[in-house]
């Protein structure tokens, strides 16, 4: 469903369409800039905290890059870890100065510094890292309001139906007053258009407005209205678990249409188990598995997802132990070589499957190629950094402590979302 667009104008300082398009038809450099300072008073390093398996900043960077309309996509930060994540997600990095990295520094000051250091940028889109339900079409349509319609600034809003009252300070002895309603004639929701409020998702502005007027909003102003389900602001009105559910339902997962997973491949050591093998005096091997993980496997199998457990020749497990794990989980155990890719693709070919419908879970370097190729891939929270960077989802749980259950729930949620999308695509609304 496309967002609704409405605009209003300011008859003050104007900028011609020729100026916006670069004059004489020349193309202007349009940059996206995400501000991500290391210091966060609420949640430490919030901008790279994992949200639904993706760093918070990753959601908006993916949307920005997939618009295919930005000449450059940047992250402005003062922190090394944020810089690493930004580059891993395809952005360039502007290392902001200490002068604009203080608690008292404004976003405008940081953007002005960026513009001074990057004189080729003509139009900038400040995208908020805390808006993970942003989609490429939102940004694309808003940018066209600048490039095609000649506005100087465009910002995102959401429609709210909330009655506001004047605040009264405790002990002031005053009565409150209505600010936007007549209490004697309260309108029904369907009879009231509501009010437009900034949702903080993005702010487009021209270089001239930022440098000469010292503002992100001015000149010929327009707003871009986003639907409420996309207006998630973690800074303001939502906590992390609720945000994750909203993102899983309304977030942007990339260009590819979601596929229905048919096969899950899971490395035993470090995923189903904590990676430890205990030896008894009798010589028997023992591993511990979590009932949450075995429940997650049963959930997948109940929904028609095949599950195959993987064990490496470098981590030999006795046949008796493999048989016991297979019996306990109801899944076959497959032995793979030092390079799992060849063995896995041979098995997939035998089953007539392709990578887009395969989910893969592992925790270390030998599995990097498989993690990158799989339609869905995940690592436990304690996986190696190279595996984390290769995977599409990082679990909150560590290996052997519920990570498989968490990934199973993620798979089934996306499976439901994909099925719902396919059902909608089959509906011919002209028949109604």
C-alpha cells in the first residue's frame, strides 16, 4: 500500500525547479545521511543494537541503498564500532568532529559540518536511524517532490487522531483547556481528519537552505505522509520487544520477495549444542540440548519445513551419539567436509531445492559461504564475528540455549508473511 502524499507551501524564500534539478538540466548530487553518535543516554550504542536480527541502523541503510536514487549514502558517527557496521552495510562514513559530537550538539550542526566537507552534495536526506520501518518507496516518492516538483524541503509526517489539552503545572491553581477540540462537540474519529505530526523518519533539504538559511525546513516546504504502521520511532513511543514485532511485520527486508523456507540446515556444534562434548569414564560421549531448541525444530517440521542437522568431520561425533540426536529431534544428521558448501549443494540438488528456500544456521568461519547464499541465515549470539557479518539474522540467545527456537520463530513469521503476500498477489480486486 503506497503512502499518502499531501503538500503545503510557504510563499517565502523559493528555489526554482531549474535550481533543484541542477540548472540547465544538470544532475545534482543527492546524498543520504544517517546520524549515529556513539553516546546514547537511554540504550548504549543503540544505533547498532540488534533489532529483529539486524543492527538498528541496518534497516534504514538497506532502504536507502535500495532506492537507487542516491548518489551516495553516508553515516555520520564518532564511534569505531558504528563505523564498522555502517561500512558492512554498504555506507560511506563521515567521522564527525568532537565539536558536533557533544550531548548538546544539534542534528543541524552535524549536517552543516558534513555539507562543508562534502561540497559536491547538492540535496541531502537526513534519515533517522531510529525509524526501522522505512521503505525505499517512501524515500523515492519524497525525493521526487524535490527533484521533479521543485520543493526546497520535504519531511515525513504521520496522521494522528489525538485530542490535546493544555498542560497545567502542579500547584499553579489553573484549569486545563482544550487545544484542538470542542469538548461539547467531540467529533467521531471517522468525522475528523486528525492532525499531521512529524514522525522523524527523514528530512530532505537543499544545500542552499542548510548553509544560507541554517534550517532543514524552509523555502517551498512539503510534507510526505506515511501510514501509521510505518511510523515506528524507537526514540519516542515504543520499546524494543514491541518494535521488533512491528519491524518483522512492516519492515523492509530487501529487494527479493520473501520466500517460503522449505529446508533448514543447522550445525549441531555451537547451535543445537553449546559446542562442548563431555566424556564419561566409560568412554561414552555426551552433549546437552535445550528443550526450547527441540521445540523450535518440532515447530518447523509441523509447518512442513524439513530440518537437517550438520556435523563436521573436524568435530567427529560417534555414530551412536548422532543416532541419539536424530532420534531425539526427529531429524537426519548429515556429515559434511571441511568445506561444507559442496556437500550441502549436492544434498540440495538431490532434493530439488535452491538456496532461496533454504535457511542455514551455523556459528563459525567454514560456513560463511553457505550463510551468505542461503535465503535466510542466522548465527547464535556468541558466534564468531566473521559468521555474524555473513548472516542475515543474529539471535539474542547463545548456542545451545534457545537460539534455534528463536530462529525457528523468525522463519515461521516470515513464512506467514510471505504466504500472506502471495495470497494478496493472487487476489483480483476487480472481481469484488
